[in-house]
C-alpha cells in the first residue's frame, strides 16, 4: 500500500504517458513565437483614459480598520485597487509539457522572459510553459517585497487595529507564502476575475516542491498536471454576493490551474481534498481569500459603488453625536474616522454583559476584569466602543446599533449578523467567527449585542 505522500506525487508520473510531452525545448520556441505574434494584435484598444479609469475590484485586509496597524506604506496597505493596465499582463498555460531530470535543464525554466510552472516529482520534473494572454491582466499577492508582487500582505494579529492594544511583534517565520496567489481579470466585459494558487517569482517561475500536493486532471480528453501550494489558498464565495441577503458557504481550495477542491484535513496535509466539479475560481463580490496568516475580502467594481463610503460612516457618527448622548452625568461622543486613533475623555464605554453604554467610570469594580453595570447591576467586561471605520466590511448602510464582543467595534445590525455567521480559518484546522475590523475572535452567542443608550437615539 502506498503511503499518503507516495500517492500524492506518484500519480502524475504514472499518467505522463497520456500527456502531450515535449522533451526538447521546441516548446520554448513556440512560446516565443506566440508572444511575438500576440503582442502586436491587441484585442481591445479603448482610449487611454478609459483604460486607466476601469476598476476590476478591490481587496481589503480583514482585521484592519481603514489602515494597517503600523500604517499603509507603498504596496503594503489595507486596501488594494485592481485597475486595468495599459498593456495586458495575463498569462495562461500552454499545451506543452516538458519532462526533465532537473528543472534547470529546461530553457523555459531558465529564461527570465517566459513564465513557467514546475512540478517537482521524485524522479523528474514536469515543466509547463505559460504564454501571454492578451485578453487578461494579472495581479500577484504575497509576503515578498520583490517587484512581481503587486499587493504585499503581512500577518494580521487579533486586536492590533485597536489603538489601545500593544503592537504585536511579527512572527520570526510567517506562514504566508512569499508568492501566495494571483488574480487574473478579463480586460473585456464583464471583466470577470479569477483566483489561482501561487505566484510567479522574479525568475517568472512557480516551483511546486515535493511536499506540495500534486495531481493529474482531465482537460479536454488530455491528462495534465495540477497542484496545490503547501499551506493552500482557501476561498469562500458567499451566496447572493455581498449584500443584506448574503449567506456564508463552505471554504474550498483553489489550485495552481484554478480548479476547486474541498479543504484538506489539515492546512498543510499532502493529500488533496476531493475535486469539486461544477464550482469555479471566479471571484464574486464578498469572496474571502485566506492565505494562512491573512484573510482578504474581494469587492467587485459593481459592489464598490453600492457600499457605504468613508463620508457615509462619518455622517452616521455625526448623526449619533447630534443627540448629545448623556450617559450618567457625562456627555459622550463617538470619534470620526480620521480621529479614532486613541481614547478620549468623551469616549463611550460599554458593558459586554448587558450592552449598556456609559462614559468611562471607575465604579463597580468586581475584580478579575469584571465591572458591575450601574443600571442593571450585571457583571462583566467593560470596554471602550470603537466605530467600524472600514466601509468595505458593511453589508448595508444601516445605523450603528450593535457591537461585537469582546472588542467593542460598532456597526449596523445586519453587518454584525453576517460576520457572526462567517467562520474564518484559524490555525491548521479551526474555524472561528471574528470581528472584521480587528480580527478578534467573537465570544458568546451570537458574538454581538445591541447597544443600549440611556435615552433613545433613533
């Protein structure tokens, strides 16, 4: 009987005879000829200003509340906008498969002018050349600061977006891949975006080592190689997009070629999950992308126009503050988006057990972090309230009436409901609901509460 790892890497070798194999480097010449021909025949030539204005969508880092904990810098930021490029940058796999004892023997692999994917097997290497796709743009995401990466991501730790929390040190060894994934967008309507595992490095190569799961799949009657990355790229495509009627679905894994598989038993298991026929790697609005250390939210260009804008969040705060909320003998005021960086004297606080809001008071200490509410005398944690400032995380434009527990981030009722029902990958096997604004795991059921002021604010 084969071991689990032997089954993963042996199956492609057994089926290589059924592939279209090119053991010479004529495929390299075919790739060059294809690229020379297609670069002079663009399929779409809209005006330059229209090219620059077209937005495919946005990626927003969960656990950030408008910016990264240490601030946005260059390609490392909390929100990345995918715009149509002046020249197509997408690539797609060719029909050629080259087999070598070592990848370094392949001219395609050694060339810095052509993309390729190498599948390292026990006795040889399968190199698949990729060719220019004049109809798509490619965007790459990963931990690396190197040039091929468009959007640099970092590990997000729970609570670091809350200004009163100490900034956590970055781990000595991140679980996010340096070249984690790539998103390919159609340059023509309807501008479909698709996600693929792994990104091309500075040598324009993707190399799947022996520990990465490999498999063979049927495509148009041919047997071809595919694979998953070591820690995987998981996606969750919500039902009904990202709206008031959104419903979370199961997490699945996308492959290097873009096929969809069920999640593995553990994050880095070498045995891939079962292939899900009928599912696709198309990014619908609200799709969550987990890269094992950071989770991203995809908002399509259509949904960006429907979501609340920063000025809408400020208006909600302004309307709330117009009520002159008198809590006890203290008038409290929520801070606007641009000023919510530290606690203030008028900052509202809340008792997590009951939801009663107060100004900060020292009364009612019951030890071990517990406080007694002066209104209902329930005992529990007492935390400051923070406005949820990232508009992309809202499913509607409702009033800020609820807060997540235990972090105290305030948002609309339907937004709180959606995220409390959305389990996010945590560790190698666990899934937990978390606050989208700070990534703090939710506590209690349902993970949020209605905010109760001493006087009506509606």
